[in-house]
């Protein structure tokens, strides 16, 4: 077959594909089967479409196809690219644009043309339009389109570099003397569904590229104008925005949204093996965090067995069950170790067990002890909520089926009662069950035994003061023998004493063999090992500012970015626990600040403007802190003036004046400094511990973790973590710089002993360097 025939045959297939893609969706099958042979006939006979006075003769085309009445404006618009392609293939002069097909297109083009002409009045007018007026009566009247060149020559050298995307696009179109329609015809290929109005919206500054298809068109424009790859992308107003349209196979829509942010722009064009590699890395490192504990946590949360106690009241409030535990809350308090199994409780407690739990919570949280009872210590809301969940986990394990994946004990729900907790066999089974699941004992098991000892302690233990609980206990083979129940019935206090001794002995045995499963420093180890941990972590705030969206175009995204920036900046300056940072209230400048007495009642702090210090002040009463009895406070409030360094006040005041209101929307203001992004499904704009942890973790995932596939992210080797790790960074930074446990304790509102206990591991390797730094001054002076 001759080369000419091959070309004709290939172009016929392209025209047929064009009809399927562009004509079939908007026309009937009869119209499609009339248009397709007509267009293919033009190719076979190498004949251009009919043109009158420089315009497509739609009347002649309609008659030739037999569709005079069906040739609508939309059908003409869809047909036009195919007819243009045939004209270019034949090498004929292009037909003028059909300016009468739609008034909207004419109006839009005139608007763009006016904008470009205003910016270039010194340039000849004819280079701005694809319509050249006739200069002789022998030339047909009407506009004529310019021939399309794959790489046109510029009319003048580039001397400017506009900052905004649409200004840069208009500038380079002017350099090459092209209108948006000429550019559209040059870069959009036959059969593609990219709309010319999309390109027009870019030029007018109404929209910017967002999809993978749009970025492909953008790269073609860069090649056509011989600009560097990514030239236009670098000028987009939202640098960190994720693209849509990635080919991710059968991944669910929810996971697609989480993954999209972390995928490179060319993801869909990569080989399948490379795409799998990227998705696996994002899932392992960014989404879940690649630590042993995270992998254990992910597996444990799939096994549902814990028992819930909804609606348990304490004092004057209600303990709301937390839908997700905060694994960060145990970073430096082993007694607060949270177990991931608690994430999945789905079974409500039977009525009798729920009443017993409610009575225990009232006993441990009420202001005054009921007449006839004694207690030692009071639980706050956080402690009470934690104990409810931990005990619910134990009862859930006892009730779970032995045949299931949980391999529980199979105790019927109707037999569950707090009276079971004075029998050693129940605790021994539970401790060994946990050891089998995890592979070793941890501080968690020791803490549960301490709870058991407290409940059975002489005179003040809650179980000790409720002998009626025994009436509901029934023998359980292998756990509780009938003789044990009879002994407890005869001598309740003797049975409680025996169990109390047993729990104390088990606690000592576990202390000798227990291991740390979750190293709280592991996610940020790369930061802590740096010479200046604070300087290393500060890179994340720089990354946020680098990718800050345009506030005018993306107000919500900009507000979220500023909130992310302030979360880290205030956290690094204040060194607060996440509860104190989350509950920090806001008093805008010019408003009367909340009294210290009122803040003590609310047990939270406030950010307010200090006229005396001429700066933003944070005031938190000592009672609001977890370690309020520490010698650090001496019953005095925590007070600090935030330093106006690196535009902190600029972004703080912008957040208070504008961004915070955008995040709140129409929701009720909770009064806290940091608020959630309120959406249609939101009920409350205030953060709880879970949502605050998730918000922090999201900031680290998006801006903190360096992604080698996208080039985004500030720190290589960082893993997802929560706000409590800021305290690790501050304490370690001061230790490395000064070697002083006392100064490090000042940064995190704690005592030198606590700092030495938790952070001493980071100082030994720096002690010699600190000493050498002082000794070397003698030699440097010489």
C-alpha cells in the first residue's frame, strides 16, 4: 500500500473516532450515521468542506447529510474541530470562525481581546486577533484565521515575568500573537473533549487548571511557547492543591481523597509497577506511619470486642464515649497508655453492668462522697473517661467468643459484673490473654492491676464497700470455682484482702518483664537527632508559608493553611500539652479579657492583647494543667508574651480578623482560638481531643513528611505524629544546647526530675561536646 493511502486510511480512523467521542453523545444514532460517512467521504476524495465567504457553509453540509433540521448550534460546535482537522490535513487555508454560531463566544472573545489590547496598545492591533480584515474587494469579506504552526516564532523577546498564572498566560499569548481560540486549536487534538471555554476561563482569570487533563494541555502550551517545564504550574495560586483524575484502580473513593494529595502530577502516566510502589509508600509512611506499633494498631482495630458504656454521668456532666482514642496522649505518661483495641468497641453494656459502672463513676467524680462511704482521690473527666474505656475493654474480652478471631472467654453478657474483679483467676486469664495478643507485657497491664488494687483497697476501695456485688457472681469453669464464691460470701473483706495481695504480686512480676511497645520518640527521631531540633522542625512552618494558597481565590484553603501555621508556631513557643493548646480561648484585641477566677472555673487559658506589654499574651491558670500540683507552678498561673518573630503577629492577627471567621462559617463560635472547618455535616466548631490530634497529624502528613515522588514536604524521615511531640522537641533542643535539665523543664512546664527521666537518653552523646565547647575556648583564645 502506498504511503499516501496509509495516511488516508489512518486519518479515516481518526475521523471515525472523533465522531464517536464528540458527535455520538449529543446526536441521535441516525444523525451520527449521516455525519460519519459524509466526513469520511471528504477524506477519501480529499475534498474540503463547503466554505462561503470564508465561513463554513452549514446549509450545504446539512443538505448533504440530510440533517437540515437537526443541525443545531451545539452540533455545529461539536463538528467544527473535525472540519478544521480535515482542512489542516488537506493543507487548505483554514476557514474563519463561525462567529454567528454563538453570541456567548463572540462576547467572551471580545472581552479577552479588549483586555489584551489594553495591555498592548503599543503593539500592532492585527497580532492580537485571529480575524484579519479584507484589504481588497477581490478578497471575500469576513475574518480569516491564521495558519497554525506547531512552534510559532515570537513577535518580541520575553522581558517580563508576570507573577500570576493568567497574566503570564496572556503575556506569552501576546508574545506569539495568538488569540485563545488559535491556541486552543493548536494544542487540543482531534477527538479530545477539552472545552475551549476552559482555556478562555484561564485567560480571564476565572479558573485555573485542576485536573490531569488540564495540566496536560498546560504542558503542551509550555512546549509550544518553548518555556521551561512547569513554568505555568509554578504560578498557580494554590501550590499544594491535589489534582483529580488519577488512575488508582479499584481504590475506594474515601481512600482516593486521602492519597490524591501525596501523588505526583504524572502519576497516571507512570508504569503500573511504579504506581503500585508510590501508593504502597504513601500508605505505609504517610497515611499509617511505618512503626511496629502502628502496624500492630492497624491490625488490632479490625477486631471488635470492647464493651461501651454510653451516657455514663459524672458530677454534673456526661461522659461522652470517644469514637477514637488519641494514641499520642501517652507519649510521656505511661499511666495514660492508650490501647488501640479501644477504637473498635461496638457492644453496649447490659443494664446491670451499666448501672454498676455509673455508680463507680459517681463515687469517684462527685464533689462530696455519699454518706457512709470513703474514698481516696477524685477522678477528673479525662481520667474517668479513660477508666470507663479500659474496664470496658476487659469486660469485652471476657464476653468475646472463644471461636472468633478475638479468642475471648465467652462469658455471657448477663453474667458480667464488677463482682468478678475480686477473683484472681479472672485477672490471670485477662493478663495472659493480652500477653498472647501483643507478644509481651507492657505498662498497660501493670496500670490495670493498679486500678484493681485501688478498687479493693481497705476502707476506701469502691468494690470493697459494695459486698452486694457478690450476689450476682456465678461460677465460671477455669476462672471462678464455687468454693471461692462461698469463701467470699463468708468473709468478704478477707477475699478482698487476698485479691489485693495477689494483684500487688502480679504487678511486681510484670514490672520485671514488661517492654515498651510504642516508642513515643520514633516518629520524630530524625528531628531529635539533629544538632538543633527546633530549627529542624521549624522547616515545616516554612513549608506551609511556601505553599500558602491565594486568600482571595481560595479563602477556606488559605484559612486552613494559616491555622496549620499557627498550630505549630504557638505550640513551639508555648510547649503546652494538646489539651491546654486545644482549649486555649481567644479574647480579640479591644475586648475585655476573661478574669483569672473565671478561667480557673473553666480550667482553661486565654490568648489576649496586653496593652502594658504591647503584645499578645497567653494566660493559663495552674489548675488547668495536668501537673497543676508541680513545684513549677507554685500555684501561680502560666503567663507568656508571644514574641513577634518571623511575622507571627501578622499571621495571628490575620487569622483572628479574617481566617477564623471563614472556618466558622455560620456555626456558633465556641470561643476557642483554634476552630474546625465547619461543613454542612458539622455540629460543633470546637475541637475534641481526637479531632485536634487528627488535624495536627494532617498538617504533618501534608507539609512535614518529605515525599520523594512529589518533592513536597520539609523533613526526610519524619513520620506522622501528634501535638504532644512538640514538648519532646523543645526539651531535647534545650538539653542539646545547654545540658541543663532545669532549663529544659521551664520550656514544658515541668520539673527537672521529670525531664531527666524522660529525655535523658538524648543528652549523653552531647555531654562530651558541651564540655569540649567550653574547654576549646581556651585554645581558640590562644
